[in-house]
């Protein structure tokens, strides 16, 4: 009669190794959920929130056009934590529309783009500075490094559309708050009356070691009574 085979003994180290592998798989699944599934859900929610607020603006009587040619109307300071604008970037697709919220907190960045409350309003002389994620929570600034000279950055409000044109990118340390100055990196003196938009996000992607900063310069304002600007309809005006 043959001798039955002896069952190999499982060592303590093998158990630990199996548990470590299982834990690693769970971590990878969580990261995948956070980066893709959660990202897609957040992007959809932000797009829906943007559509809802612009629909309300469309249903309101349009604000009168500026009395003087070239006059740029400026929004009053919004209430804290309210959506007062929507960012649209044609290069990022016709579906790209993200709410801009009047606060700059971690929670705000989960719901859209945050406005630095010490900076100016859209179209105002100075610096309209906003922040957004490049990864997770909808990744509204995922394509910031791919923008090209002259690309339109359209900020929609209840008054109309403020069109900026992309100019350049720079990289700073997290302590580089000079990018939020009325004239970025040059303090408060603004003899030319420059109107700029500043986009801030983390760099490199999946890290917060540095900041990527993008700048645009003001091109023009189009009131709601004139309809959406050509840039949002495939044009380049």
C-alpha cells in the first residue's frame, strides 16, 4: 500500500506574503476607483451643476448691454460658496463646462473650480485667479499643460461671457503666492490696466510637490443679450 503524500506546511512568512499581495490588490483597485470611476462621476456632476446654473441665467431677463462702447461690466462680489461663473475651454471639448465657486477650500475643489477670494472678478482690472485639480474629482485642469497660445478661455456669468486668450505657463513652489498678485509676480502696480486670468494646479500630475501656473490675457466681453460668443460655436472670433 502506497504511503499517502504529506501536505506541505504553510509558513508564517507565506501567510504574510499572501496577505500583503491581497492588500496590494485592494489598494490598486481603490486607486483605480479614485482616478477613473470617481473622476468620471465627479466630472459628470460638475457638468450638470454648470448646466443648471447657466439655464437659470438664460431664463432671467438679460442684463442691459454696456452703455459705453468697450465698457466691461463687473460682477459684485458673490456670496461665499456660491457658483458665480462657469469656465468653458473649447480646446477641451464642447462638453467641457465647470462651475467656478466663490471659495478656495479642499471641499470646493471636489465640486469644481475654486476662486481665490482675494483676487479680482472676471473682466476686472487685475488678476482673476482660480484653482482646480489635474487628477481626481473631475480633473478640470487635466489639460492645462496642453493649452496653446491664443486658445480661448471663456468665463460665463449672468452678465455675459468674458473671453481670455492663453499666453504662457510657469512652474512654482507651493509657496509661490506671487502668482496671485494683481499683476502676477509683479505686485500691485498695474499702470497698463492689465486684466489677466491665472489658473493654478498641482505639478507634476499625481503629486503636489510643485504648482503649474497658466496665464491668459483679457480679449473682450460679450453680453448675454448678444448671444454666445463664436468661440463656443466652433469659431475663433
